[in-house]
C-alpha cells in the first residue's frame, strides 16, 4: 500500500497517509500521534476544531481500540 505525505489531522504535523482498501477511513502514521485510522466523516466535522479537541478524540479512540488494532477515530469520539 502506497503512503503519501500529508498533515496529521490530529496535530497538523507531518504524517503519512494510506487509503484503506476497505471502509470509509484513512490510515495515518504520525511521529507524534502514532498509527491510527480516521473516518472521513470525522475529517469533515473536525476541520475547525482546536487541536486539543482532536487530541481528546484520538485518546478516546485509543481507549476503545481492541488490543493489537490501531484506533479508529470517528465523530463519536468528539467530546
């Protein structure tokens, strides 16, 4: 799977993105935030939210994630 350079949707830092082969999400690899998946809906909703809210959403997704799988950040993770 090819990864392209992008900005992390959580911290706005440099990251790599891969389109998932199935599902409505992207796979992100960020040196600061780690490996995670993010729904396209979340990306649309969270554009104007501050970084602190986006970080909270990622932390909620990490708590929910099944052991061994990357967290999937969705709009349900918004505080």
